[in-house]
C-alpha cells in the first residue's frame, strides 16, 4: 500500500455526490420501515464505512466497504452480516459517536483517520424493535490489516469487499425469505450479505448512481 497523501486519500466522486444529496433524501428512499411516531424505542447506529482499496488506494474503482460477520454464538442474528455498530449509550453525543465507539470496540477502528460524511435517515428494524441511524463515513487514512475481530463475542471476522464487485451484475442476486420477503444479496467470501445490511448498501450504491438495475438478477431461496 502506498503512503497516503498528507490529508489522506480523498473519497470517490460518487460518494461525495451522494453526501451532497443526502439532506433532500427522505427515509422512504432507503426503506419502507421507518420509526413509528410513538417514540420510546431502542436507538442504535451503524457505521457504513467506505475505504480506499487495499492494494491500490489511489484507484477510486478499488474502493471497499467494511462489513462484519457476527459471532456465531450471539443470541440474535448469529453468523449474519452487519455493519459495525450497536446500541446508543448515555455518553454518546450523537449517532456518529455511537457508530465510531462501537466500531472501535468491535473491530479496532482508529477514529482519527475517519471522516464522518453524514447521517442517513433513521430506519426501523421490526424484528428487533431498534431504530437505527446509518452513519456514512470515509476512511481517509487506513492502515493495512488494521481491522480485526477485536470483540470475538460479537464479531467472527471483518471483510472489505470492493464496491466494483458489489455493482457487478454477475455477482448480484436476490434472496427469498420464508416470510415472503425478497431483497438484495451478495456472497462476500462465503458470507451471505442480505437483510438490513444489504438493503442499506443497495440504496447507498443506487442513490450514488453506480449500481446497475436489479432486473434479471436471479432469486435464491433463503435457507435458515
């Protein structure tokens, strides 16, 4: 990996374009599940962290995104894909503080090299009852192999798929849940990325204007 410029690697144009459009994007553009108006639910935040390519950080086409595989011993969503993140604590100033704190605890992320770009609309996860705020961020000064499963009680491994693989029509498919849910999915090094994580990632890539249409993508039955 080449030495980063003094100010770190700049984010790709598609990401800065999305950030500029964020203030005008309603929650409905990201999910049909939005926080109910009654309030009082559990709050959390996740870090949607994009980073320069590991081998060629100066190539915007090599941009990666950080995804974790949840520990297989967890009581809920064991072994599933997730963004780094978790529940809000009293000392957290905002959603970004929650997401960065959780990322440091889970995968050893050093926040000093991270630029928070903005917050996506807060979304609701009916199965868990959480209201989740995705925090969009860019890792300006990543260190090679610096992310790891720091908290093995929550994280089995850390993956950084390239965005160009996620936008490759040949790698995209849908999954069909027994409940009737059909949503986007990817196979990332043997990890099935689907559900909330895939939904947010799909919306981000689509609204950034770099994702192909899902028409013609195959559908696979979800084997739980």
